[in-house]
């Protein structure tokens, strides 16, 4: 009788054990997403900032991250195949390095100046050519949405591989990915405001993008070489510290009564 009682309780005990695992692993996966997506959030904020208009920036983030969520869930569902498919990792690495290099070479600014109707060579002579505030200035909404989704997909190769290493339960990894996308959306909007205040932050974000691309490339070329996670996090933390090291002073208010002589 006692044995039968224990056997009848086995499914309940297994369910309780599964729920305990969920309660333990889900915060861990969300925290992992948050740590690995900090540089991603800066990159997405910097990309959407090229639209120059706050309303269109938020629209691009909403559309881009919805598309990114679809890509990320597909990546998780095919994780066992995709994460071992080296051409995709090579493409992701090349894309992130290209994104970083394009910003460092100033090609993003040149494209925005042409879209604004300003020749790159004359941009320094035209005051306010980047901050005109016109809703149609800068890059197109569609190109920014596509860039946001592709950038998150490239970053997801790193975060998804780390999440799958924690647990092989795909629904749990997907739940962490959904929560991570929501957190990424909120964080990116916060970084949008900070990018206006800290002039080094955008470059720091793109350098972090290049760092992730370089890490993916090293995994392919030197698979036996293990880069410690703490070393990567230390470099990203140093980039963040430099990004926040300089703050622009608020524009001075015009002196009252200056015209009264």
C-alpha cells in the first residue's frame, strides 16, 4: 500500500521538480540575456538614432524587435543545427565586424548626410545638418528595421548558445528569449536618451559589436582557444566606463535683457 502511494505521487513530485527547475533557471536565463545584451542594446539604440526623429526611432525599435523576436525563436528552435552551422557564424561575424568598421570609418554619417540632401564634404559647413529634426531625414525606416533585426540575430548566436548550454529545454530558453527581447526594447530606449548626453557611448557600443564579431570569428578559426567569459565582460565593462566618461554640458540659456542697452 505504501509503495502504491509513493508511485501515485511520483507524477506530482516530477511536476514539482520541473517547476522548481523553471523557477531556478528562468531568472538565470533572463539575467544571462540581460548581461549579454547590454552591448546589443547600445548598438540597436545607435542604429535607430539614425532616423533623427524620436517617434520614428520608437517605431523602428518596435518593428525591428518584433522581427528580431521571430528570428530569435526560430534560431532557438533550430539551435542544435544552426549553432553548429559554421557559414552562418561566419556571416554573423562578418556582419558585426562590418557594422563596427562602417561606423568607425564614418560611413554612417556620410549616408545620413546624403539622405538629408547634404554633401558629405560640405556637412561641416552646414550647421545642424544632422539634427534638423525633420521626420523624413536620415535613413529610411525599412532599412533601419531590417538592420535592427539582423543585428539582434547576429548577437543571438552568442546569447542562444550560452542559454542552450544552461538547459536543453527549448520552451524555457524561448521564454527567456521573449523576456530578453522585452528587456532589450526598454533598455534600448534608455540608451537612446543617454546617447544624446554621452558622446563616447555610441562608439563604445560599436566597439562592443566588433568585439562580439571578433569572438565569433575566433571560435571558427581557433576552436581550441577558450576566451574566458570574465575577460570578455571585463573588456565590455571597460568600454562602458569609457562611454560614460564624458558628458556633454547643457546648452547655456540666453542671457535675459542682453538686448537692453
